[in-house]
C-alpha cells in the first residue's frame, strides 16, 4: 500500500469520485468525458499553464548554472535541481498527454514548482544573510562624509571630499565626521571612533594627534592637516579588508567544494539505481520516476553550499564591528587552532614611549623638590625623556621653577642655574665625568638598570664639589590591558612568548610582570622570524602579534599574523588580522570569534550531511515524495543559515570590558 504521505490526489476530481464515475458509466474516448462529466479543456490545462513559467522562467537560473557545470565537467546543486524538477515536470506532461482521453491523471507539476520555489527561498535566505552580515561594510561606507571645509587663505571653503589634497587644512566642527585622515594642528576635543576601532569611549585629541576619517568630533573645533584621502584612508582600507575576507574561501570550503564535485555524480547514480530498481521491482515507470526525482531533490546540497560562506560572512562582519579586521578567510579559520602566541614588546604589550617609572631622592632632598628641579632643566627640551618628566609634572600638578643659562651637554645631559644652584642632569657617564659618588643610591641604580631601565642623575655643583641630589629611572610602561590579555590566553591554553629587540633585563622585567612563559631578547627582525619557525617546528600553530616595521618578517612567517593599527602600514599589510585598537585583549577576542565561527561551520556541515545521509535512503525507498523532499531540503538551508547568523550576537571581552570601564 502506498504510504499516506506519498499518495497524491487528482487535481480536480477526488479519487473516490473519479473511480465511482468510471464504474457507473462507460468511457467515450476522445470526448473529454469521465462518466458523463465533461472535463473542460481550460480546466485540464490551466495547472500546467501555471507551472510552466515557474519551471522555465523562475527556474531558468538552474538550467543555466547546471549547463555551465556540465560543460565544466563538474556537478553542483543547480544541476540537481534542474534534473529533478525537469523529471517531475516531464513526467506530468507525459501523463497528461497519455491520459488525455480518459480523465485526469496524477500530476507532479506542483512538486517541481514547489521545489523550485523552496530552492529559490534558500537562495533568497542566502542573499539576505549576505546583506545582514555585510552590515559592517554598509556602516563603514555610511561614515564617509561627502563635503569637507578646507581652509583657503584663512577662509573656510566647502569642497567635495574627492577634491581635498594631501596637505590641505580641514576644519572639523563639533558633531561632524572627520572627512580625511590627518594630524590635528589646532584645537582640543574628544573624538568618537567606536565604529572604526570598537572603542566605546571617546578619545582625547590634542595638537599632534592623528585622527581617522569617519570618526565623530564631539566637542571643540579641530584644524586637521590632511594626511590621506580616497582609497588610501584608514576607512577605505578597512572596507577593502572586510570585503576581501567575506569574498574569500576558507580552506574547509575548498574541501567542501571537492566533496560536492564527487557528491553530485554519486547522487545522480543513486537516482538512476532507484529508477531502474523500482522498475525491476514491478512498481512501474511512473512510481520509479517519482522516487528517483525525490532522491535528486532531497540531495540538493543547498545547506552544504551555505554552511561555510554564511558563517564566514557572519564571523568577519561581527569581528569588524568589534575592532578586529580579518583580511582573509584562511586567517579566520586557522586562528581557532593557535597554540602559541608570540608578542613583540614595545608598542604591543607596552605603551611604546618612555615614562618616568622611579624617582629616588638623595639624602637631604625630597621627592617633590627633586621632580621640580629636574622639570626646570627639562621643560624646554624636546627629548623623549624630557616629555616623560613633564607628563609626571602635569599629572602631579607640580610648580616648575625657572631655569637660567640652560645649555645642553651633547651625549651627556643638560645644565642650568635653578634657584641659584648650578645643576646638572644626565647619564651615568656624566656622573663619572663629574667624579660624583652615587652613595646610598648605588643599590637602587643597580637594581633599576638590571630591569632594563634608563638612569638619569641630578647633580648639584657646590663650591666645585658635585653632590648627588637623586636619580630618575625611565622605562616603557606596560599597558594596563596587557595583564588581562596574557591571563586570558593562559586560560585558553595558549603558550605566550615575547620576541623583542630590547635588552634582556627590560624584557625579563616585563615578562615577570605579565607572567609570559618564554622570553627571547636582543633579536633582529630575521631572528624573530627564525624564532617563529622554531616554534612551528615544535608542533605549535603560531600567531605573531606586532606593530612595527621590524615585525613584518615574523608576521609573515607565523601561521596567523596580527598587527596593531597603531603601528606601521607595512605591519598591517603583512598581517592577516588587524586590531583596530592598541589593546592586546583583542588578540584573545580574535581567537574566540575564530573558534565560534569554525564551530558554526562544522555544525552547518554536519547538519547538511546528516540531512542527506538520512533523506537519500528514505527517498530511494519510496518513503518521501518530491514535495516533502523539497521541503526538507529547504528546511536544512534555513536551519544552517539561522545557526550561522547567531554569530552576530557575539561581543568580544575587550569591548565588554571597555563599555564597563568608568569614563574619566
């Protein structure tokens, strides 16, 4: 007995009614009558008339794509759809012609139309998924202002952004978006860079700071010297990176493509076996063809084709909104399996600029007095160490006395008259030349130098005798976020390594503070790349995190390169992932979004194969009609797409922590 889910009632006359009429009255061939009931020709052919446009107009794309696959000697989903629906349509037309003289036969036109409709639904869902996961690109494109206010001869002139040249001075008022990348010349403000960097809090901008086109000026008027325009702006490069990543194929997708190339011919073979098997079993050509069509329909690998690209688009899109730009799909896939992370030190784990880390006053001198005297000597200097001293002065709001007769001592330091005293500030070489004794400060100096700190001494020359008033130690401050970044990587079971060109003492001090597993110091760029290769030879999947020109070779040598956007353009070009904030916590976030994306890919492929493994035997055994098979195939596509789109709810730990941080 035919299962109830496979039985198909006639289109216009119920089976019981038709059989009753056949029994009650003889059939007269050629008059369109069934037991005295005239089957109107319009009534007979309106259903095929409705199904034909669906088959050959809406379904034309499947014929075109299927024919291209045949010419290329490959198989794809479109070929299966074209074969399956054509078989159902052709069978219906044949039956309609064969039974033209004696009633309405079983037709399967609705099966072919339903399959085409359901597959097109899957295609629409795919296109919708692409539109949704491209939100990051659309949002970034919307950030591009179209007009800029350029300062020409002291007058503001509104100019299309395309006509702004490098070097032009642009005026940006509160509430406006930056039309170009550039450097602040005048004005102070806070700039919201959240849609570019993912940073939730506005960033203070002062003269000398860089600004990015598309960010929002929140407070004061800024005069910005244009540094990049058009395709060279940070925003344009971000858009290209995201588009490239979403268009690329991950390694696992290439494997899926190879599987599909074998899968499609295998399914066609199963359909032929089903067809002839049922015929040999005595079921008749009609029933055999129906079951073969069901096999072709259920096997349409729509979900198989959607699983990987949908997850990649969702993963790269949500990562971009969190400040993680993934340039290619391979980097996204490989990052999930990273077992070792190599960090550059300066600018990556540390701030990348010197700061005053220790202030040791000598006997008879207070800490505040020491800072005041040093600041008096340094306030007119442009040396990086002088900037570190003045940063501390501004932080502690210390009053700075005037200095007279200040002059530089090349290679050694500076001297001046402050409060009537002849003061000298300089290196240990200056201390030795002056014949001064460090006294009790020697122990502190030895300890700080062992940590890789730079030491400066403050001397007073009184009656020709040098007197040590104190020492200052300068070092590169560890970023506050570096502690959390290394701790989170340790929780993920990832080994951490520091590769730096700095001295061993400085590297060891940072490594101890952060809890880094391994340190390699005093490395040249080639040495860093060799260290990466050694880690890979030990069986590690290695990620390299850096920001400088000297990091480019090691970024390329690693399985996955991650660069800070605060670094050089060369580093960003060499890396597969760019972190739009100088926040090392984004490294673990990049691994997290990679792991989640890869999990979605595997889940999608599992369900796609599961549907086929379960559905093909059922269809071959005659337990699924073409309509049910088409619905199951469409449902598999919907489930795979929906599962992948759940990635859009992901938020990185660094972004969550930034949003929770109190605003200063």
